[in-house]
């Protein structure tokens, strides 16, 4: 019984570490892997470095992001930090609004 009494604090510490550190980390890893597996063409993503873009092409380990009008960049799939799915109608509306802003004449102020 004395041997078990000496190991009890170590066992309790391991259980506490498991529930406070190891288990939550495993859960976050599982959620991240599910998110990375579910990304598809047309999703808007933010990379770990903060680059925002829309997925134009995707393979098993890389993806090509459209960052600007004619700017496409290649990233590893693991570089994706978050995903927001954009419906095609919303994307069309955003493009239409940005074109209207560019076409609108600049207002001149008179001093």
C-alpha cells in the first residue's frame, strides 16, 4: 500500500494534465483536420500569415488562392487558418458593388 501512496500524486497530476492540456489539444487538431479536409473551390480562406483569398484550384496538399484580380498564389493546405463559405450570389453581388464603386465618378470638393 505504501508504494501506491507514493505514486498517487503522480497519477493525479497526469490525469489533470490529460484533461487540461492533452485532450483539448487533440480536439482542436481533430476540428482543424476536418476543416482542412472540407475546404473546396470557391471558399474564402485566411492563411496563417493573414493572407485573404478565394480558392481557385485545390490538390491533395496545395491550393491556389486568388488574392486580387490577376494575382494567384500557391499555398500548402496546412497554411489555411480559417474558412468562410461564400455563396455564388453573394460573390456576384460583391463583384457588382466593387465595379460600381470603380465606375462612380469621384466627387470634387470646392474650397
